[in-house]
């Protein structure tokens, strides 16, 4: 059974770059027709889509975050990653990685989420 | 402000049915049959309940159903159970991006 696990620093200073990795276990990240995506959720608020990557390298980002976001995939490590630059307190949130079934464009498997706080 | 509009709250008694709406535009919900619904319990990751407007993934009770008319999608929970109390989010493909609703907190009274 496929599982996703986020990892990375829980505290990032303002203006620095947030970096998170999602490790996929139970199957190859290259198998099947899937996108791999990042979503975040500030405390007490709703879900916000950040972006996604296909293992072919095809990318989509949320337009308002596009200038600060980079999503990449490392098939040799079965991982995909998120980098968000020039962070502010507004980027404080639980960050989730998720698998997207490409044929129905739905997030079918989620990581447990990791809390990232932006503070000096 | 979320791209898709959901009522902030909904409620029903055990055994009743409740419908949650999700209103978008002709650029997202109205344009594609890629509307999905997620259930989120406090402190947990969201769980896929409905994909492609009305498809129910394996393991999701058939009490959950989805539909769409024009720019509005709907999630109906029939035969409400106490464990259905959660926040529900709709989501739509919007042409190279994805948008979520603000979430609806469902209370089972």
C-alpha cells in the first residue's frame, strides 16, 4: 500500500527558503499515471493547492505562488520536493504532500502533514 | 477568499440526509468533470470521498454521493452517522491549476 511521508525543518526564518521532501513508499513514484502535489493549510483555515509535478517533469503551480515555488522529483530516491522562497509569517501552515490520480484529477493518497512555522 | 464557495456549516440528525453545495465558475466546476470532495477530521489529513463529480473510491460508504449542475457541485450524505461529523472540502481542476472550496463543517446533532 502506497504511503507518503513529509519531512523537513519545522521552523524557518522570515525571508529564507522553506524546503520539504515527500518520500513515497510502497510503489515506484514513476509507476502509473499520477501527479505528485503539495497542499498547505494554515491553522484553522482551508486547504490551499500549491502545485504539482508529473514524473515526466510537467509542472503546474498556483499562479499567486509561482514566483516563489519550485517542485521537483527525484525518481532515484522515490521522492519529490517543495521549495518556497522568501517566506513570511503568512506561509506558516501544515504542509501536505499528496498523490493525484491523473485520470480523475483527485488527491487519492495524502501524507500525514508537517507543520512549518515561519518565525525569527 | 477561496476560489470555490461552500457554506461554512451544515447540520443534520442521525439518519437524515444533508447536501453541501460548492459553487464555482465556468472556468472550473462548470468547465470540467474533475470535481472531488474530501473529508477532514480534526488533526488529520483529508480523505478522498468523491472523485470526478460522482465516483466513489473503494471503501467509501455508498451513503456519500456527488453531483454537478452547471457551475455548482454537490455532496450528499444520506443516513447521517455520528462519524460523518467533519469538515468537507470540494476541489476542482481549473485548467493547469487546482482550486479548493473554503470547507463546510458538518455537524451531526
